[in-house]
C-alpha cells in the first residue's frame, strides 16, 4: 500500500509539472513582411555560407517581442531544397551597433549540428540553447554551415528591404562556413523576415488606485499592463502576476473616470508597487442665460465654471 501511495504521489507531481510547463506563457513575434527573395542564409547552391544580420530593438519591439529567452527562430521559406547543411550553427549576440562592418565574433551558440529545410512557409528551428534578449539591445543573428565543395540548390526565403549594413552574407564553395573571415557579398537588400518564439521574463505589479480629488480608494477599476489584466478590489488594490518585465505601459479604466495611462518599469522576478489616482470624468453643465428684466435669451454672455469657460 505504501509503495502504491508513493507511486500515486509521484504521478501527481509529474502531472503538475507537465501542466506548469504547458501553461507557461510564450510570445511569437515576426519581424518583416516583405517579399524580397533572399538566397541566404540557406545558400546550399554553394558548399558553404556565413551570414550575419542585425535586427534592431525597435524592430523587435514593434513586432511584439519583450525581454525574454528566445527558444526558437524561423524563416518564411519560398522554395525548399532538401540539401543537408553540415556544421550548421546559429549564433546570437547583443549589440548597440545598427550596422555590421566586419564579422562579429564571440557570439553565443544557440544551435550546432545539421539542418535540412523541411518545407515551404514558416519553418521554425528549436534552439538547443535559449538566448536571452534584454529588450533594449539590437540582436545579432549569425547562420553558417560548411559542406566543403558539395552543393545542391538554394532554399529561398522572404525578406524585407533594410538599411545597408543590417545584412552581411557570404556564400562560396569551400568557404569554410563559420571560419570564413573575408569580405561579404554585396548588393543584397533583403533582411530575412524573422519569426521568434520566446519565453518572457516577468515580474509582478501591484498598487492602490484612488480618486485624485478625494483620495478615496476606487474598486472595480480595470488595470492592464505587460500582458496581464486585473480589477481593483474593495480596498482599491490591484495585483498583476506575470507581467512582462521591462518598460511597459499601464492603463486603467473605470466608469465615471477619465482613462489613465502611464509608463511603468516592471522588474523581473520581484513585485513592483505602483500607486496612482484617476480623475472623475468632467460633468456637463448646460442652461440658458436670460435677461432678468424681460426673460429674453442673452447672446455672448461669458460663463465660467471652475477651469472651464464658454459663451452663450
């Protein structure tokens, strides 16, 4: 009986762990939607290739990326060639630079092995080692392989026009793949459309919402920040668990009050307190200004109510 109980306990723990893993939040972000045909990074018409790209923090943020661990990447394949790429590597790094003028070295190895483009459309590669993007730096992505003098044909992918310097590719028989250090091919205008899947780093956000005029707590206000939504309780307190870390925008709405918006910084793995107040929505005062002697309407009378001024 004791053994059976122990087995059941282990099974329950396993189920909980699987559930926790499956329910962990992931974000998918896609940079670029152009249709420029790119013969890199899968340049298997040649025996070897090495290419580096810069995806700016602005591009990643606009695509919906947040600080977190990149777990897979992919490209939108137009035509897929079955050639196997040996000594295939994916390297990543962070930089303040917006252009590449020479090969970046010392990058993080996210994938090492072989790779074969499986088909057309978005084809994702699960990274063996996740890479942390901090949300503020530009991302360097390197792809390379070395088949010596063995070649098949290109696997073309879609790309988007990018500023000069964000694209730095080279392909040639016997190039040496990642070992190549010579000049790149020039005249390329397409930055490969990139899709990333990431596990965002997160923190918690809490605080009290009050009436700006009376300082009374506000219950039932809807607070949104970092992908999470919550309501203030009877004490005016909101708690958002698992907000995306980094610079975020907090919004709040409550009937009878003007919407609230403010930038906040969510710190990873801790609870940040952010208190704020909301102003009651402006009321409407209307009426008719008349002449006290004859009761006729008065045109052009100046009417002042607090900070508001109008004329009849």
